[in-house]
C-alpha cells in the first residue's frame, strides 16, 4: 500500500480531476478525518471531495492503479470505526447532496451525501415519511444504507434495507453500476443487497432510491412505570400478543432521570392512519397491574423520542469519560437475564452507565463511559461472550466497522472475503473493516 510520502508524488493526478481546492494533504485536515464518533482513530494520507459520479470513477481508477486504500465517508457520525482510515485516502461524499421526492409514486431519490434531517424535513412537509430513523439527524443517507442501520419502529416497519429499492454505485475499478430497481418490485438476484450494510468495502454508493410511506395521521405514546425490566418485558409480550405497536422502549432509572422523568418505565409508541384511541385503551387496560400510566399525544409524544435520541449526550453531564453506546440484539424473553449480566460486568469494573432497550425488536443499548480504549476492549470481550451465550447478535443496529470485526463468525468472513476478491482484488476499499 502507498505511503503518505508516495501519495504526495501522485496527488496532482487527483487534483487534475477535482481541482486543487477539493484535495488536501494538510496535517490539520488529515487529522480531522482520522476519527468517527468511536474510541478509535487512524491516519488519513489525504482527503478528496468529489462532486459527481465521473470524478469518483476517475479517483477510484487512480487508487486501484497505485493500490491506494480508499475510505468513503459521509459526516462521520458512526460509532464503530467504520470510516477510520488506516493510511488511506478519505473520499468525502458530502458534496453529493441533491435529492427529490415523488409523492405520487411514493419514491425518494437521494445522493449519498444528503443529511437525514433535510430528507425528514422535506418528507414532513409532503406528509410522507421514511420509517427507519437514525440516532443522529446529521448522518447521511449513504452512510445509513452502507451500515444497514435501524432503530425504533423495526418490528412494525422494518429496516432501511426494506425501503431501498435501488442504488447507484462505483466499483473499485472505477466502473459505474446501477443496481436494483427504481420501482417497488424486482425479480431475480438483487445485487444491490450486497452493498446495503457493506460499509464501503465493495465500492462507493453514490445514490439511493427508496420507497416512502404516507405519514400516519394519529400518534401517541403511552408511558407505563414498571418496577424492573422483567416486568417491562412481561407487559411488552402481553401487548405484542394483542397489537403491533410502532415501538416499545424500556428506560432505566439513570436514563429516565436525564430525560426529566422518574423511575423505570416502558414507552409504547402508536401510530395510525385513522385513530390510535382503541389501542391506547387496550394498553391502559393491560397495564393496570403493572404501574402508573400516562398518555401523550402530538408534540408531547415526539418530545419523549427527541430526548431518547440524545441520551448519550445528556448523560455526559452526569458522568466523566467517553460515552460508548452498544447495540446487542437478544431474543426478547432473555433480555432481562442478559441485562442483569451486563450490569454485573460494568459494576465490577466500576463503569458508569445507563441503559435502554427496544423491547419490540430485542435490542439492548448500554451507554458506557470509558476513560481509555484498553478497558473498553476488555469489557467488550466479556459483554459479547454473554450475548453469544444467550444466542444473541453482537451488532443489532450500528454496523461492524473495526469495533465488532473480531466477533464475526469466521465462516461468514471467509465467504465475504472471497466475494470481495472478485470485486476488489487489490483490496483498496475500506480495508481493515468487517474483518476484511
């Protein structure tokens, strides 16, 4: 692989494509692009900001010729080290920022560098929505698709991959390809699915085509105070046996405090194209033996989820150290046992933490505060062993990146390596991620 000094001798070839103003080897710029929001850091040998497909194609042809590692990057909001460069050229895709919405055909066409908050704002104005929702509004749609992220609403509405009908990508050799469809259905082998969740190791996503839905007309959240997580899971199972809510969240006492509330609770989110009143009545009836019930509608309901999104930021006012949010996926019936073991481990290591869970989809989010990377890596080994013992998965929402690579199944990694060799024989695309 090319060194920084060697890269400086060929930078003029890239400058000739994008212009000198969109290429940088300055120390301060390279340093700024050597991080994401994880505890990990690397080293960028340069940063380039293309603004169209043709420029990306030519850049990748040069990178492939000289075997220069390339890391595609959006806004760097990921927390798995997925865009951390290791002596690599960072491909900043934020100039790819155009999008259009077709309300009649319920379709969204967006360049990969479009910020999610812009999409949501325009969709709202058109009374539409894209149900999978990231934790950070500043993440790009390309990064969201590349990590196959998900959050609340997964059980009812699905993952982002359920909404991507097609995408445009550039292969490591600089070849432009259109994958999937620009309509709702597609028959045959759908190659686009290989790129969803591939974290930039197979190529560069430049545009995504997503189906969107009409926005529900009625919305509510029902808050039920519970004594502990076990009671919360029992109630969640009762509810799921009767109706399909939009989401069910559990919040521990630490998290509820920073949200301006009190005590352990579960929050049941409801939406409907008519009315949620009957579902609210049913949940109030089911919750009678569990604890106090509060019902919020409209903006008051949205405020709860706005607070939930920024828990790790709010907790920084209470705890020292760097916040790390985990995303273990567990069968819902074993969630309480896994969380109890997680609490024992973090308390034994004197780690400050808060915890919330998506009870409908079985995802546990411990928010842990660390002073150094070495302790985090030791603790993560223990936590992942617990998750695997209960037949859970170590990465339910945030991708793999560097952080979770070593916990992947060896047979899966072997298959993906063989596939990557076909598309990327020089291994220039985001090397070191996902065990590759």
